[in-house]
C-alpha cells in the first residue's frame, strides 16, 4: 500500500531563544507520525508566513529564498517516488533518512532470532526446558530454510516481513516440511514471538500477523486402556533393556510424570505425606508447577527394584532412565510384543495416568489436575478422557432409576 505524506516548513525556536532569526525546519508526516529536518537556514520571524511556510515580501532576495524552498519540496517528492519504486516501506523516518542521505539502520531477522535463542539457552533450566530451547532452534532452522526456498536469500530486513511472508512460511511448513496443522501452527507461534519482540522495540510499525489466522486442531490423545496397561505390566521380557524401559514406563503410568521429570527424580523427592504414606513431590521441568503424588504400591516396588542399580547410585537418581529417543524406540518393541495397536511413546504414560489409572477409577479431576501439576482444570481435560466402561458404570444408577419407574405398579407412584 502506497502511503501519502504531508509536509510543511516551520520555525523552530531554540530553547534559549531571545530574539533574532529562527531556524527553519521541514516537518514530514506519514500515517500520523512525524519526522523533522533542519534545512540549515534562518529567518526573521516577522518576515515569515506560518500558514504558507514561506517568506513574506516581493524582493529579489525573498523570491530566491522561496524558490529554494520549492526546490527542497521537489527533492522531497522525488525521494517519496524513489521509495515507492524501490518497494520500500514508507514511514516518516524512512522518508527523512532517504531525503537526507542517512542510512536507516537495518535490523535483520536472523541475528534477532539467534539472540533470542541465546537468551533462552542461558535460562535453561531455570526458566526454560531443554526441549523448549530445541524447538526454538528448529524454528530458526526452518525459517532460514524457508527464505532460501522462497526468496533465495538467508536473511531479511524485519521491516520487509509482511502478511505475504507469513502465509508463504505457513505454506512452506505444511508442503515442503510436511508438518501437520498443529506442528505448523506451533512453529509459526515461535516465529511470532520474534516479531512481537521487534514490535515492542519499535523496529516494526505494523504487525504482519494482523490478518493471519490459524488454530490448533483437537488431537485424540493416545492412552492405554486397563487391559493394555495390565498386558504391559505383567509381561516379562527376556531382554533386560526392555524390562528396564517397561518398568520406568509403568512408573510414569502410575504417577503421571513426564519423561524429563522421571529422569531427574532422586531420594529428596520422596517424603512422607499427611496420610503417613510415601508421596512424591516435584517441581515440573516444563512449567515450574509443583506436583504432589501419592505413590501406589506398584510404583514403590519399581523404585525398590532399582535402588542398587549402578546408574542410580552413581548419579543419585531413583530410576536408570535411558535417552528419550532410545526409550521411545524400545516402547515400540514393547507395544509390538504385547500386541498393542497404538503408537506408544513415553508421553502415553502421562495420558494413561490421567485417564485409565485415575479419572476412570473415580478420582476427581481436581485431584488429577494437582497430581499432574496443572494450573487449571482446562489443561487437565486435554489429558483425561472418560472410557466407555466408566461412562457405562456412571449410567447404571440412571438405568436402575428408569427401570424401576417402568415396572407395573410403579408408574403411579407419587400420585394421589
């Protein structure tokens, strides 16, 4: 969109002005924002016409001076035309810089993005998790790849990022990178944070996301039903690594802990609760929220099994957790052996705890939320799902009530 500009020559009195000639300035206005330029000339205020922005009089000197002002105006119009021709973003400051020959400082996207990532890295694990940092690194990598793919360049002035850039980036993530809707939206959300930083610092005037609309789609969470949970729990493998991964996965199914939390727990996290039994207290790695979880007997048995494990003793850990990649790889083997037709990952355990272990066994969702370390019930609802068995059990009371009403002799109950 081509932005028009307005201009006027005016007198600007110095702060310590007493009397005498006053400097003349040229004021530029674009979209309500101003910039001022000194033309390095002064004039007696009694000989100045403010409304016209010209000297008063008809002498040869006055005519030449006013002709000079007209020449400056002509140069200003030429500058505006140049900005339009070069497809530059037109602002009062940009027009001023182009007019005076001053180079408006370029701020490039990638250094800003990298600085943000460096700051996140410095705050791991105090305020950010390693996973969050990794996602921002991946987002930066995708951004560079996108610019090479679409614009044949590796960086861009942030002032040139517009809605077209955003929509093209979205298309790139979905088509070239084959991202699902939710993954694409999350990468765009990471990118949007960088743009918000630029806007907050006044480096970008208009939010390029103003017309961009994208929403996360509801995802059906994978969890193990009671039969599948028992199948895995009771299975003994001949391969030691599978038994180890199974035990740690089961511990998560019985506590709701995420991978990063299971990996870091130690003896200090186990305390005696108000009921005299063992509880697990931990600050969640991802959110910094506290979780307080009563430990079920099977969970305690799993901890006892690994008390003397070399890794646990040397690292002061409760469980010998393998890398996330290896753990998820072995869980696929476990699912195949147990005949489970679901994509089993470690995070499946957290959903299983929320659904099969707690909610479907009549544990109130408020209690489930506290054990999961959620701030709101809304967050817990994304994890917990009522099973058909639980729904059927809850409806039995209603069935019985209506069955009694339909029996002969009960239809007139309550009538005079």
